[in-house]
């Protein structure tokens, strides 16, 4: 049992730097993002200006070292900043998490110096948007069932053909980390990662998906039709793509757990304020035990999710294995966010169901955290495999 693997002390304090980035994120979240969150949700308009501002303040590449245009901070700082942005608007935090975890993280870990300079810098400073292309119309959880093919040519380049779906930031991204089959006979070991330029011939974007929540984070299908990738655009080694994807998703799950905590915290804060103000049967509804029990359970689930997420982030920062702990954090936090927003809506009654208040948006936004970057079922599979060693 590794409750706190190789950890002989629990430290609950944050460093000055961690609190500083949390403060920067909170200020931007409250002053710039929260006031326009309803507009972005209603129109689905991509919040480009706000994303640029987040980039200028180091929030699009929090763990990216200074020399590649990032903030050079640790995974705990990433958690704290993500929570603040997500509490203001889920969609902004989705764009932020893909740029930070799924795009920059994989290139920092597996990319060459030239790749870091070209791809990471532009995304970390917010001047461009990055995306991650793993899922296909017929393969989501079963990621190795991908059909997108990259065929090596005599000159060492690859010709890519196929479709990827549900690509977050797909309609606006300049660069993509793409996973394609280079050797279908080898299954997971036949997948290779590529760095793709969305402005090059052979790359097409489909229509933007209409979604239940996180509506301002544009999502679309992308298609490759004879796209040519040069040898220098392979990320890591040929055949190493699936492991790169899994490692990147481990880190991504810390980001989605943080997003879920932010959404849940916003719902809890709104509920506490409403329960103190709204009266029924001659007293504030917060004085009724049925409301109090819900509020107490909301707080417990939120704290548990936060501590588990900080544990996973701490392990990552220490360079230790954190796959199972990231899955535990994501599973706990996403289910907490769904439960909390559900109860928040119930306590708000008709007002919770109305678009006059943000509660119904929190409820819609929370749902995606149980689906993307590995469904709750996949998190349980990862956790159970780690516990039992069976597969
Ligand atoms: N880190 C490194 N390597 C890993 C790994 C990890 N976390 N997990 C597995 N691997 C390695 C294994 O060791 C194995 O290597 P060998 O071939 O050397 O033995 C290889 O990868 C294959 O592993 P499995 O046999 O375990 O693979 P599997 O087919 O059983 O699948 C899975 C495992 C956990 C179900 C995986 O497919 C998975 O996580 N699926 C979910 C995919 C997912 O999260 N998709 C989200 C899409 S992205 C998204 O949502 C982005 C967005 O836009 C927001």
C-alpha cells in the first residue's frame, strides 16, 4: 500500500512563488474572465484575448522553463492556478490545461532542443494555441485502435492520412501533437507522435462541435489528407507514441482534477452565499439541516479532491511515478464536481435552473471532467490495474 509513496512528511504550506502565481491567476480570473464567462458560454466565442493575456502572465506554460518562454514553476503552482481560472470559467481552464499539460508537457519531456524552441515557446507565451490529437471517431478509451496512418517515405518523411475527433482548440490551434500508426502490426508499439503545423497543405479542420458545456473551448474534427511530416517533426522515437500519450495524459489528469475542483469550489461558494440570503418558512434556507448536510458534504468532497490532487502534483514535481495517483485525483475530483454542482443546483431551486445565475453553467461544465482525458471508467481501470497488477 503506497498511500504517500516514499513520503515521510506532509507539508501543508505553499511557497511564496506558488502563492504569487495563484494570486496572478485569481486576479485575471476575477477581473477579466468571470465578467465575460456568461457571454462566452452563450455565444461559444473563443476567448482569444483572454488566452493571450494568460500567456503573457506565464499561465499557458506554467511548468515550462524560462528559456522556452514559460513561468518555470512546479506542478503544485499549476494546480493552484488552474483552480482559480476554472472557478471563473470552465472553458478557459480547458484551453489552459491542453496548452500546459497535453501540448507543452509532452514536448518538454520528449522533444529535441529545436522542437522546444519552435513549438513550446509560441504556446507558452500565448501567441499561439496548441492541441492534442489522439481520439478518433471509432477510438476513444481504446486509444490503440486508431486508424490514422503515417507511412514512411524513402526520404525519411511521413505521409499522414486519417481523421481525429474531439480536438480541443482544434479550430484555432496552430500546432498539434498528433498520434498516428506507423506500424499497425505492432499495436501500441506501432504508434508514433508527430508535431503538426495546422497551416500546412494536407491538413483540414471540420465544423466546430456544438457542446453541452465548456462551450467557448472550440472543439472540432481534423483530417489529414496526404500531409507530409519531416523526420525532425517526429516527437520522441518512432513507435514510442503510445507511451508518450499515456505519460502526457497522466500529467493532464492532474490538470483536469484541478479544473473540477475550481468548478466545484465556485458552485459551493455560490451556494453558501445563496443559502444565507434566501429565506423560506421564515429563515435562511442554510439554517435547515437538509441544506447544511449538503453543504458539509460538498466541502468534504472538495477538500478530499484537493488533497489528492496536490499529492499527485507533488509526486510529479519530485520526479516520482504518479500515474495511479493522478487517476485517483481525477476520478475523485470530477465525481465531486458533478455531485457538488448537482446539489448546488438543487439548493438554488428554480434559480439554479435559470440562466440568470451561473449554477446551471457549472453543472454543464462539470460533466466533461468525468469524460475527457480518460473517462471515470478508465480511471478506475488504471487504479485497479495498479492495485492488483492484473489486466
Ligand atoms: N505511462 C507510460 N507508459 C504507459 C502508461 C503510462 N501511464 N500506461 C501504459 N503504458 C505503456 C504500457 O507499459 C505498455 O507498454 P509495453 O508495450 O512496453 O508493455 C503500453 O503503454 C500499452 O499499455 P496497455 O497494454 O496498458 O494499453 P491498453 O491498450 O490496455 O490501454 C488504457 C490502456 C489505460 C486503457 C489507455 O488506452 C487509456 O488511458 N485510454 C484512455 C485514453 C484517453 O484518456 N483519452 C483521452 C483523449 S485526449 C483528451 O481528452 C484531450 C482533450 O482534448 C481534452
